[in-house]
C-alpha cells in the first residue's frame, strides 16, 4: 500500500534522511522507532507532502505521492495526527473534527462524527468546548479523531503517547488497535518502543536518518541491540 | 451634546473606512504572517477608479446616483480585487518559500511601484470628487442633521463587515481561512489547499480596501496618489489595536481609532488628529503588542 524508496530529505543544506526505504501492506499496523532527531517526523511529513524529498519515491497504491500537493495526498486517503497534536486551539472540538473532513464535498455525514465519538466518548462531552482548553490526552484524542474524519485508508500517527500518563497511553494505544482492526492501515511513530512493539506487527528502527533495523515486532522485542538502545536494557 | 453626536458620527464613519482597510492587513497577516505594504496603494487605486467612473465618465449623471453608485461599487471592488490577485501572483507567490525579508522587500517594492503607477496615470495633483454626485441632504440622527453620504458610507461599511463575518464564520472557505491562520501546517494536513486560501484572502482584502478608497473619495471629496500612506498606516494601527490577524479585532480597532481621532480632534486639538494615531500605535506596540482585546476574547475570535 505504502512504498518508500531511497527517500532523502534535506532542510536547507542539511540532510535529515539519508535514503530510507520501507513498505507497508494494506491492513498492517507498522511502527517506526527511533530516538529524538532520528527523522521519524520528517518521514511522515514527506508522505503527507509537507516537506519535499530531495530524491527518492513515495508511492501509495502504486501512485506517486511525492510530487502531489498536500491536499491531494489527503484526498487519496492518507491522513496524519501530527507530533504535538496541533489541534486548532481557538476552535471548538466539533469544528476541529469537521476540519478533518474538509476534503469531502458537501455536508459532513453524521455517521463520521458518531464513529469518532464512539471511539472517544470524552470528545462528545466536550464537543462545544475550545480545543485549546482540553487536557493533553483529550487533545491527542481529538488529533486522532480529526484524522479519522476523512475516512483514511492510511493513518499516520506521530508520537501519540508524548507527554501522556501511562494509563492514558494504554487507552489510546488500545483505540489505535481498534482503528486498525476496523480496516485502517496504521503507521505509528513512537519513542515509547516497548508499547509500540506490543501493538504493531512489524517495526522499523531509524537512527540519525538511516534505517538500521526492520523486523517483526516479536523479534525486535527480543533483539539485544533494540533492548539496549530502546527498551532500557 | 449636539457637538458630541456630530463628532461621534464622524468618528464612526471614518472608523468604518479604517476598519475596511484594516481587514485586508489582518487577513493577509493571518494566513501569511506578512504585512502587505502595498495594501494602502490598493485603497488609493479604489479611490481613483471611483473617480474615473463617477467623475471622468460621469456615471452617476448618466444613469442616476443610485445605479451609478451601485455600478461603481461592483466595478471598483472587482478591479481592485483583480489587482490584489495579480499582486499576490507576481510579488508574493514566487517568494513563498524564501525567507521573510525577501517578501518584506518585495512588499515595499510593490507599494512603491503601485504608487508611482497611479501617479503616472492620474498625475500628482489632488483630484476632486464632485460634490454633486449625491443629493446634498441630511438625515436626522438623535436630533442632529447628519449628511446622507456619511450615513451611506457607514451603512455600507457595516454591511460589508457583516458579510465578511458571515463568510468567515459560516462557510467552508471561511473555515479554511481561520484554520490556515491558526496553524498553516495543520491546515494542510486537513487537506486544505493553503495556496487557494491565500489567493482568496488576496481577493477579499483588496476588494474591501478598494471600496474603502471609493468611500473616502465620496466622503472627503479629494484624492491624491499618496493618500494610501496615511490611511494605510492608520488602518494598520487599527489592525494592531484589534490584534493583528484577528478579523473581528480589525473591525473593532478601526471603529475605535476613528472615534478616538474624531473626539480627540474635537476636544483636545485638531492639530493632534493624526498624531493621536501614532501615539496609539507606538504605545500598543510597546505595552501590549498582541492588541487591546482581552486575552480570552481574542482567543474566541
Ligand atoms: N523544520 C526543520 N528545519 C531544520 N531542521 C529540521 C527541521 N525539522 C527537523 N529537522 C532536523 O531533521 C532531523 C530529523 O528530525 P525529525 O524528523 O523531527 O526527527 P524525529 O521526529 O525522529 O525526532 C533532526 O536533526 C532535526 O533537527
Ligand atoms: Mg518527531
């Protein structure tokens, strides 16, 4: 479904991704792990069309994404809940969700809102509240719910656990699992390696702009190198 | 009291004009984080196009004042919107990915170019809108005779602001504009075509600014190729008062500044009329650069 080949991205003159290749099949939940600055966010932003690759290809169901403007990428069914959530603070929860369905023509079908509210009942309670006044966990729910409003085929999640209490992380990861089970392919970027590997079928490990490992999650969990560097020994 | 009512009405009318211009600054700043220095010249262009239609071509005399005014409003807003669109394509879009300074220099260059172009076409002397374009009647407001033109200008400004408010808050494109102003990257992740949003903003802002130019011509009777500098600076101050980037803030800021100026000139000193604006601008930039609206109100708007 998603195929990245030899992707290089530079900011100014400085290269952040030195040619990475990865593949995600339809229905998979794949995680990309790596320390701060490894290039995880850059990878997702390149897929979403917010940064332009220097070289390399990004294909989605065979079609090149890397030359499409970002709104065309969303229209193809690829959405993202970005790092730091980036909800529209001075807008209500419901307006944020409606923005998630922006690429749809015509009015937003109520079933889309209903589906998000079923996944995150807290959002329904807060639907008229300004997004900026939500707690961190609620904002994360909103960011994910908003990304679901376009009915994506591929959902990109950038560090959804960032800054959240462990209990909340578990609940959000549980929801991500359910979203994946409902048929949405998921790429989950995480620094929380243990939790992410328990959730995902496969994982890639990025290190300063290069892919250093790729394997099934069970193997990565037992890989001494991974244990050392990302699972705290 | 009578004197106060007169000055208050003057202030509201002038303030309405400032507000219309300020909306152009604030909308562009909202989505691009750029001060469109050429915006004052679009206002001037509107004033001169109105002059061309109403005075040079004698439109009001030919088809009657009401239809003549209506045709001028449509033509001026359409042509100035087209000029704004062209400005964005030529002066700003090619620099979208360059650093901020390049865009600022380009904005200043566009301002100088437009001002000189207007001077070449219409000359550097003052031009007069004829006083007989509209019937010279006054209406009674709280026992005070207020000239019809003042009332019309204020009503038109208020109607335009209401239309804009509805557009921004009730339409899909308005939602996209608000989202792009809050977080352009996040807006793009929602599938919003930010280039289109910028193009829309560069049509609406100039249309409103151009109409403000027409109104200023009708109201004060005299126009000049560099009138956009002073009005531009005042409208910019109005945008700052309301918090730059904040649409409702620009409306409130414009009306406040108009009132302040008019009442200040009446009760303090006429000589201070223009200075008031700059004192306000400097004080706000120093003390409260986010604008005068309370934080919580600003968040909601
Ligand atoms: N907007 C940017 N401008 C310049 N450098 C950037 C920018 N975003 C990221 N980088 C650099 O690119 C590298 C990868 O960053 P990023 O993709 O954010 O990593 P991660 O998400 O894995 O923490 C880092 O060295 C970072 O400093
Ligand atoms: Mg990151």
